[in-house]
C-alpha cells in the first residue's frame, strides 16, 4: 500500500485515513479551511469528498 493522496496524488507518508482513503495533510487543510478564497478549489474538493463518501457507504 502506498501513501498516494486520493485527491492530488502526492505520495505523502504523513497522509491520513479519511473515509477509508489516503488524503495528504495539504488536501485535508484545503478541505477543512473554509477561509480560503479559492471557491473553485473548495468546490473541487467538496466534489471529491462526496464521491469518496458515497464510495465509503456503499462498500
Ligand atoms: Zn493531497
């Protein structure tokens, strides 16, 4: 098993398990940091989370 981030693909040994997927700390901070003014990024990550969540609850 590698440490590839499910969202950005970065191989980060510090990645954490989120809904059964590996997510790097950078993506986690982007997901959880609602102060960001990069709305498009936020929508992108939100879409990824939704996909992962659906994958998680259907498996
Ligand atoms: Zn990432």
